[in-house]
């Protein structure tokens, strides 16, 4: 599956952005997630939503970010509110699933989010 992320941009601290990720095929069997990588840092988990709807969030974004998915549109979203300068990073969409006892991960190209203070 190919993933196309969009929605990044420049926003002031306290503002909001909504990221979108659209897959080239059906996502109903995939766990979907958003990860981010800031300059000089490792990629980290931001939020995930399992195929059954269970969500997980990094502590740093709890209460500010919300992940959602629309399987009919093969899409996953990340609503980001009360953005902080430390949220500045390239955000990557991820799709993962277990198949034949092996885990498969797929990544989008990333979309840059810059939060100014």
C-alpha cells in the first residue's frame, strides 16, 4: 500500500492543523498511525489507531491531538490543537499489519509541520 500525507505547514504556537493521509488501497485491516521526526532526533510515535478503533497517544500530545480514520475513504487523520514549538517535525503516516505471522510496515513520504513561537 502507498501512503500520501498532506496538511503540514507553518502555524503559530497555540494554533491548529489537520494532517491527512490517504492510502492507495483499503486500510480496514491495518493499524494506522502518525509518527514524527524532529531535526537531530529519532522518529517517535505520535498516535495510533488499530483496525478495531483502539487509540494510543504519546504523553506529549495527549489532550491536544486526535487521531481518526475513515476506512471508506482509505484515510487517516491527525487533528492537532494547541500546537507548541516542540511539535515542529516531519510527520509520517504509517500503516502496519500482521500477515502470515509477519509484521508489515508501510510509510508515507512525510509532511513538515513548523510551529513558530
